[in-house]
C-alpha cells in the first residue's frame, strides 16, 4: 500500500509540470517581404518612367520636383508673399483628381472646397506634401506615383489599385496658427 501511495504521489508530482511551449514548425525567412519590396520598387520605377514621359511630351510647362516624389508646374503664381503653410495653419483649398491620361476621377466640384489643418488632418500623402509647397492664391498641377496617392488599397470607390494620379491644387486662403489662436470664438 505504501508503494502504491508513493507511485501515485510520484505520478501526481510529475503530472504537475508546466506546459511545454510548442516549437515553430517553420522559420520564416523574410522572402515574402523581400519579394514585396522588389515588386514595389519595380512598380515605382515604371510609374516614374511614365511620369517622365508625360513631362517630356508636355513642352508647354516647366516641371519642378517636389522633393517628396511628385512633380508639378504652376498654373498661377503669387509673387506678393513668401509665406508657405506651416503645421497647424488652416488652409482653404480645392483640388481635383485625374488619371495620368487626363480622365476625371473626381472634379473640384465633386470634392468641394476643403479646410485642412496642416499636418493634423488626413489627406493622401502626395496632397499633404503639396499643400506645403504653395502660397495663398497659387495653383499648381501635380503628378503623383501611386505610392503618394492611394497606393495598393485605392480609395474604395473610383480609384483602383496602384493608380498614379494627376491633381490641380488651388490654395484659396491660409490662416496662420497664431491668427487662429487670437480669433475669439463666437
């Protein structure tokens, strides 16, 4: 009987050991990410080549590089001020979205006049950067690769997967952050 009690005690103690973690069956090599990066690089190179060809064919305009991956030319320039929007400024703007073949995706009327607090509200990446390049009263047309547009997911409506965009942006008004803070609320 003592032996049976000892055996049961040993089984009980052995059975109380903690659970053993499972070992992974397969170690991920990261090759999926490497392949995705390579696809993205090739897509960007193809889109940039397309944009370069559009700019070469458009002899009527002088294109500037934005420094963030898009290209643009001025439609209207404001030589009377040097002030560019800063973070927290409130910018009143209007823009449209076109394909690179000039097919209208969204017109300025469809989008409407927007108020945008610089760097504090969501806009697609290219437009967010473009707002900071224009002064009040200026208008410019921008060419964006899909990575600066709506990228892989599109907008869920009219803009599909990896669509490069063309947009004319008009800065109607810039309210400096300091002016906004001084304005009393009604």
